[in-house]
C-alpha cells in the first residue's frame, strides 16, 4: 500500500466534477512492481484489487521513442501548435479529444512496445499459457477538457471471452493536471450494481424496433449506439453508490496499468492549458479462448455498421 495519503493530493476533477478529496473517497493506485517476478502474488492482487499497476515495468526510453512517433503523427495531422517542439505535444486551441487509432498502425515503435517483448511476456506469465492480443489499438490524445466518463470495458468488447485484460499505457509523464486513468476500488466485486449494465453490448440493437434499425444501419447518431456503454456522467455520485475510493496516480513513461472487464474506470480531466495527454489501451487474452471479432483483422469492423448485431427484443 502507498504511504502517501489523500491530503497530499491536489483537487482532482473528472468529467467536469471536482472529486471529494476525503481519505475514504480517493487514494493512490497500489504499485505492484515489487511483485513483478512473483506471478502468484500478482494473481492474488489482481483478484483482490481488479487491477495491477506496474510502475516502471517497461523501458522508459522505448516508451519515449514511441511517443516521438506519435507526436510526429499528430503534428502531420495538424493537431499540434508548431510554435512548440513537437515532442511536447502542445495542441492548437480546441483540439478536444483526438482519437486516432491509425497512428498505431504500421508504427513499429508502438507495435513492438505493445505486442513483442516485455508486455506480452507479462501476460503470458500471468495467464500461464499462450496469449493473443486484439489487432486494434485504441490511441488517445486528449486535449484540455473532460476525460472519459465511468464505464466497464465489457460492453465494448464482450463477444468473446470475458477474461481478457486492458493495458493502459502512458506515453510520457501524466500529472494529475494532465489527467490519467482512475479506477473505482472494489467495483469489480459489485455485481449487484453491475449486472444490469455490464452484459449489454453497445453494438447490438433491437431488430424489431425501426428507429434502432435505422440508427444501427446508417450510424445516424454517432456510432449508431442505442446504449453508449457509459455507466455514469458523475464520478463522485457513482463513488457514493459503489462505496470504494477512486484510485489514480501520476504516471510516468515505463508504467502501465492493467485491469479486467468488470472494473469501473474513468479518467481525470485535462486541466492544462494546451497539452495533449497521450495514452493507448490494448487488450490481451488467453489464445485458447474465443475473441471478439470486432477487433480482429487488418481493418477491424469495430463499432461501425459492420460490427452491429440485430436481435429480437
Ligand atoms: O484513456 C482514457 O481516457 C480511457 C481509457 C479506457 O477507458 C480504457 O483504457 O479502457
Ligand atoms: Fe475503458
């Protein structure tokens, strides 16, 4: 457990809400780097906490080299303010949420970091068998403004196994102000509160409801979702309902945090003036288990109309 206590934390904001900074409502992620070579202990902690935060597990220089390829790509896409060094990731005003998975395709620095070497080896050991990863990588460069609202990942990727894991990885220092990931302590054990939410699939629609068919097949409203997968728009209220603490930290290059499909998580708001928060999230699972085909292949269907599934409801 961390020795830092809540009073050491500055005021934290998520989805536009100031979080309650009382010691029983917010805290720091538990660093499991000390147990990196003890897979039994890692499994115990994962079962208990629903996540593993591996501080400094990856090679810092390799992560920073990957960052450079991403900021180069963002500069080429016209997102960055050319008055600042590209590597700083300073965005033009109004950059908002830059979601650019294509920056990771044909990008050997990112592909090697995520899918060969230490990271897949971690999952191979953790699962104790051969693993595979989704071909799709979520690359997020988030400008000043709101972070991601609270959700579980299963509604977006639950058509195969439910035993896969998300790996969230920062490309650079992510201060509280820049806003990294936070998880809701113990939420993975609150199936009483999750069961009516977590098994719904964002890409399924009622084939017998014309408005849903119209939306799903034309993508009329955004991704054509009837259900967005969001659990709440209000992190402090959600915490009061679940009862755990929101847990976060200041991330550094070389860190990653991994968690399962039932853990509620969100991210802090980016309260900087003009800097992008750059991170990726990738998914790993046992090779022997079924995989969600929305995220497999050279051009995965994802949440497009090709990924929609109608059912009678
Ligand atoms: O980076 C974020 O803001 C959200 C990340 C997330 O939801 C995930 O990694 O599953
Ligand atoms: Fe997520």
